[in-house]
């Protein structure tokens, strides 16, 4: 028996919008890719029974990936 997965679109303000429920992992991934063709917003596959994110597309870059400004040596006066 295939697990049921729910697909969500995450709006720029962080609000999740439920898009559909899909039976089976491969079907969920295929549906996620199809949805990604029509939006640049983040999309997620979730297994709600275990509250697990299975896959993400169009995710914004992780804030940890941005370089930090270099500390400048203090100037002597």
C-alpha cells in the first residue's frame, strides 16, 4: 500500500497553501516537478502522519550560505 503525501506551495510571506494529496512517493515527486513548472515559489512534499518533509523544490538559498562580512582590523589613533 502506498503512503499518502501532501504537496504544499509556500508563498513569499511564508504561508503554506495545500495543493493536493498524492498516493505513492514517485507520484508525489512527479506531481511536485509538474507544479514547479508553473511557479517559482517553494514547493514541498510532506508526509503528514509523521510530520516529515520529504522533498523541496524552488527553495530560497539558506541564510547560512551567504558570506559574512569580514571584520576589519581596528585602526590605531
